[in-house]
């Protein structure tokens, strides 16, 4: 009986999604960095997290890098005359004092361009966030399912999967 319980525990541990961690850099609190799993051959992936500025001066996420891609961009998706549009934020994303900014599907997000390999659910990968004032912060992104809407991997009605148009898949 104990072998059965042990086997069930190990199986549950292996099947559970990678749990995201929280980080602190100066007055910034970075919570639950995560990414969505990608189909094989996808050239881009999306990253998400929450940043809270507990300080008295603004800071700005200006860039970063991840081990799984050659490029790292900060993007915003927003409605424009009834059409969802995505744009890169070349000056980064400001986090005002006392403000919490949540990067999530359908809103602000990180774009990992030039993926080196498929992002697989349950895996994790290292990255570095670059802030204007807080500097570099090393984080770990947990990979959730393709339809996940949060670091916990949940999806539900009303969630909007990220769509990057006519994305060409590698063979």
C-alpha cells in the first residue's frame, strides 16, 4: 500500500505545473513570472508576471533576456476602435509608486522572440528583467499550459488566447 501512495505522490509531483516564485528588487516586488507553453516550431512565446512598486518614485521595466530565446520585448495589447491591437513598448513599461502592473494574456506581456526550443508545460527557464532604477533582476519563469490565463495555469470562459496573426511555424 505504501508503494502505491509513494507512486501516486511522485506522479502528482511530476504532473503539477511549475510553480512561479516571487522576487524583490529595491522597492519592486515581482510576483509569479510564468510563460505559456508553445506548439513545436513556434517562433515566439509570451511571458507574464506582476510588478508592484512599494516605493515613492517610479521605475520602468526597460528590457531583459531569457535563456530560451534570442529576443525579449515588452508589448501591450489594447482595443482600438473595436479591434485588438498589439504594439511593442520601445521605452518599456512604467510602474508608478504604489502601483501594481499585471502582465497577462490580452494586456501587457513579454514577447520572447526567436525561440530556441518549444516551451513545454511543467518546465521552467531562467530570465533577467532590466529595470531603469532597480537594475537587473534574475527570475525563473514557470511554463503553464497553452491556454493558461495565470501562473496557476487556470483558464476559463472569457480568457483571450494570445494571437499573433499569420505566425509561420518552423518544420
